[in-house]
């Protein structure tokens, strides 16, 4: 009986519609597959994304300015979050500097030198090829050849010259860099010509001590400039493959024998290398010197009051090393770091874990920095009070 009455009602309705013509379809403010209800008459139903159906100013795509604590456009944040990364974009007043890329926002991890500012701090994190350390500053050459210096700006030592460079080294309060043509520029504290005394000739390698520098030219001769106390800037005649300038002394590797010769102050024995021993790399510190032998083992000589003459593991195998003060840091062949000597400000004890791998190492007066193998970015440790560990 009920079924018959329902069918009769439907037939009657169709008859009336046929007689009067078809009327307009009902409008529910959106997709009529959703809940047929739009309480605030803003054109959106709850199941179409309306996050507050009692407020006509809140609906998907509503204008949503950042800072009022209200999510007007129902995207889950205060402001407009077009890329869905949880951070409102700059166009709505928010901090997300690229609201079309979900990998770019203030909490993103910065990726080195990809020309993208992932964390929206107005800087792209550089990755580096070379790093050196002075007393309270650090300089590094980025992969594009640009030079960056940071830390204590005494004597404008962090005001690096513009241009591109292939080598750089640091004294205590000055630094020098060499371009692809072999021309050297120096800046910072000009002690006895350590800055303005640089020769106007091309060189192939460069090393700076506390207040003097030396460089090897294409003929394998060494030229030094700056403070010449105890004759440390008076290079002997000969042919050399590498030179390392220290506090008050300088050492170099002879091109033919690969033996080491030192000159300058020798009060602590820093100028007395092992005789008839072949070396491939050198690092002259304040009053000590270390060298990597041809078999990749390590020797150190000179002052011993901070055990700077005793490598952590003499057998290595060692690759690179550096010294400026009374300690030395070196890279093993696998890229891990070892430091030894004076530990006045954790410049030795805070060295990275042995599982970390690096390609370059730099030791200053009380801090060190190293370039990571996996990313080209920089880790620093020791005394970083002047910003010498904050690479741009």
C-alpha cells in the first residue's frame, strides 16, 4: 500500500513539472555532492573545506593576512600557505620566502651552495674548497672561488678582497690570497710589510706565519716578506716544493731531496727536523713544526711544554695538517680529524668525532675549522667567541 502511494505521488509531481516547465536547479554554494548545508552563506559547505561554517569570513581561498591568529582561508595556518609546508608565505605577511616550494621555509635545513636560501635567512649556505685560521678569524674559499672571512675584524682582517682565488693563508692578524694568475693580495695588520710588502710577481703556493709570509714561484724559488726577526723571512737559496711559515721560523721541503730545511728562531728546536728524512707536507706552528713523511707517518719537533711535539697517533696514515699556535690538527687519509698540543680553549679536546670525514683542516691560535667531505660546509671548534666559527 505505501509503495503504491509513493509511486502515485511521484507521478503527480512529474505531471505538474511537465505542465509548468522545468524550474532552476537548487544552489547550495558549491559541489552538491557534499553536505547540503552552508550555515554562514559564504558559498562553502563543511565538507568542502569550510573550517568555520558559522563565520562567513572563514572559508577556503578567503583573504588571510598573517599575524591576527586566525586561519581565515582554512589551510591550517595563520596566513596563506600555498605550498602546504606549514609556514605562511611572505605575500600574506608570513616568513616563508618561497610559498611555492615546500622545501623552503624558516625551519628547513640549509643546503650548501645551491643558490637557494632554504631557511629564508637571506643567505645561501656556501660550501668551501679551502679554509685557513688566524688568531681570532677564519677565511675560506667557496666553490665558486669567492673569498669569505669572518670573526674578529681587528685591522679589517675580515674585509676580504673581491674577486676569485685559488689559495689563501692567514697570519695572526693578517691574511693573503692568491688568484689563478699567481698574483697575491694581502690585508689586515701590516707588521713590517706583511701586507704592503708582497712582491708583484706570480707565485704557485703561499704560506703565512704570524707576521710574515713566504711563497714558492714557478722556478721553485722562495720569496718571503714581512717581519724578519731572527731571519725568518730571509729564505735560503735553493729549489723547493713547499714552504710553511710559523711564529718566528720557517721551514721548506727541498725539491730534489725532499728533506726539510728551516731558518729563523730555533730556541725550542723548531728548526731542527730529522736529518735525511723525506717529507711530503709541513706545518710550522708557534714554536714547533710537524711534517708528514713519504710513508704518511708523522714527526714533530720543537717546543714540548704542551706536548705539541707528540702526535696523537704517529703512524697515521696522515694526509693534511696545519698549525699556527701551540697545537696541531691533521686529517687522516680517511678524512677523520686528530689534534694534539695546547688545549687552552677546547681546540684539541672538542675536535669532531672520528666518524666525521673532512677534506681540509685549518688550525688558528685557539680554534680550528674543517670542511666536511659530504657537503663542503664547515665545522669549527675551540674558542669561537669572536664569530670565527660562523661561516656565511
